[in-house]
C-alpha cells in the first residue's frame, strides 16, 4: 500500500494555472504535514525563475539536463524558514511537456534527495524513530494534465519509487489545531581562547545545539495541563454544537525547562579558557499546527519543539548572512557589540487557517516583506495582514 496525500483544492487550481503556460517545464515544492496515517499538502510553490534560465528557454531545444539543482535546493531552504512548526517541504513537483515526461521521474528523484540533504544539514533536531521519511514526487503532463504521484524514502539512498494516491479535498485545514507559546531565551555561549579567530557562526551553532537538547527535555503544559504523550490532543474537550470550527483553535502552551539534571545523573565541572562570549537574549513567539485526525499529544509537542529550535537557529543564520553581506566575511575581531535579531511575523494564507512566518529587521519596510512572499511563496500579501509577533531580541 502506497501513501495517500490529501491535497487542498486550491493547490489543484494553482497547478492547473501553472500548467497552462508552461514552457518547457516548471518545478516547485510541495508544502504540508506528514503523519503516520496520512499526509496533507496545503500549498505548492513554483521555483522562482532565473533570468538566465528564461534566456536559455528561448534558445535551443528543451532539456531537463539544464535543471539548476542548487537554485531549487536554495529555494527549499529559504521556504523552510517561513514554515511554522508542523509544516515541512514534503516533496517536489514538475510540470513538463510530453517530450520531457520520460526523464521527469529521474530528475524528480534526484531533486528530492538533494532538497532533503540540504534541509537536514541545517536542522538542530533529529527525526524520531517512527517518523515518516517518504517524500512525494509529483509529475504533471502539461498537455494531457495527467497527474502521477510517487514517493521515495529519503532515509534510503537506493530507494525506488512507490505509487501514491493524490486526492483533492476542500477546506483541508479548516479545523486544524494550533499551539502557541512564548519562550524566554537567555543563552550564554563561551568563545574558547583556542577557537581560531573566534568563528562566531560555528560557536553560536554549537551553543544552540546544547540549548536545543534542553528544549527537547522540557516539560510542556497544554492549557495548563501535563498530558500523556499517547493521549489524544482533544481528549476531554467539548466540541461546539452545530459549528464546524472554521476558526483555528489556539492552545496556549507553557514550556518548563529543567534547571539541572536529575540527582541520578552525575555532572562534572569543566574549566575552559575563554576569550569572550555570545549572549542571546529575548522572548520568541512560537507556533505549530497539527491536523485534526485524532492527533496525539506527542505529535503536537514535537511540532512545537521543532518550531522553537528552528526559529532561533534560523534567525541567527539570517543575522550572520546579513553581517557578511554588509560587513564582509573578513571581519573577525568583534569587540563588545549588540546585534538585533530579526523579529518574527505571521501572515495568513488565502483559503487556509494556517499562517506562514517570516523575519524582519527593524529597518525593513512592509514592501520588502511583500516582495519576499511573492518571490519565495508566489503569494501576494497585504501590508495590513503582516502581524509582527514579537518585541526586539538581541
């Protein structure tokens, strides 16, 4: 039995529109959520075109060999930063002319593994043992509109294609559940004297790695209660009579981090010579979404944990990219400096109860954020729909 993908109807309309003016092919990402029973696709996003690519399309016969793998994986990395907890890039699609269809599946297989490798490299958390590792490869013929969906197991480099069902459904996320929390961050990262030119980015990542383990071991209170991992998230909650909850229910979550290891674990102090330190301070807003098909508490908490870890590591990455862009990679000897991390914002998605995320520096105008949503997610956003969720963190 292959996997079944339940797909938001709007995704079908989007893919149909793309297929009407495709020449000779278009690629993109599938965004959604995996669960053990079924998978959900809530958005499809085409790969932003490159100017050079458009010139190549106008000259010479079409061929898939010109597919720019690096450009597509970079897009996937950028998009993954804009996804709240519970959502991920769960596949790739290609709409191609009939003459390219034969090579399409090989190209998609290669892309799936490249995208997954790129995304895994950036993660500070490890996948759970029972986690779904199948990713979707969707191929659509621009002439016949025939849809072929297959999956590959990204944990197995020799994985062969398995057939999968692709089923459209309206209002797919209408009654999905949301969890939200604010996490106060105060991370102290020592810079060892032996660390050459104190590599700030590497040291920060090491410090965040240690902090992420603390988050993994934290206790999560959902609406003030500790719930058993295997209980249903909605157990004991009354359903509203005569209403299909069109508004997303947001559960308030408190995160309790352990101050020290249990008495059974022996700890030893280490003395290290340091030449400085990095301090990360502030309050971060986190959010995760979970399907409404009898979700377990552990699924919801896992999605929120990953959002907490991702949102801090992503914005540190964004800050370092910004510093390199503005000050150059040669700047090594930082004195006492205070850098403001980008703030998180949330934006509603048309036809969905799920909000997508992004980050802005203090001097960025709404227009720049709107441009980024068009480029990265092929979605136009109204300035009044941009909700800045946080105060400034440093």
